[in-house]
C-alpha cells in the first residue's frame, strides 16, 4: 500500500507486507517514508542528499520478539515526477549501506502515487 499527503510538504509513504517470509511464518514488511517541498514538480536525490528529504526505511520482522529496525537512508536513489493527472511516478532504489554484514536490506520499487 502507499499514501500521498499534500500540504506545505508532500509526504510519500510506501508499505509492503511479505506474508510467511520464512518457513517459521514470520511476517516481514518494508516501509519507506520521505517528503519534498510541495512546489517541486520533479526531483532526484542520491546518497547523502536523501537526508534533505528525511528518507527513512523501516524493516520489520513480526515475530515473538517484535523486532523493528529503522534506518535513515543515505545510500541509493529516490526520484519522482508529477504527472499531468496530479499523480506522481516514483522510483526508489535504497539500502541501509551495510554491504558487508548479515543486516543488509534494500527496497526497490517503481509506483504511481495519487491522492
């Protein structure tokens, strides 16, 4: 699912639930949240620039321990373009930057967001 909220800032939120992620039936979700100035019609932010749009990636494992992990994202790219119908075409390819560990997570999607 996704949401788009308009005001002084335009806020984009994307959530994807993966049911039965493993044989132990742990549910897993990806959650991405970022904002841009409402006047912007097209944008592209990469790596450290993602801090300007307060890009956050939340990776959640819903199990007996209830582990959730939030990351301020500084690796990857987020871009978008406002379409004539008022919707947004959004492309996201981000990760937590932990390339050499067991805790590397990435989120990639291309979606049209609308109010």
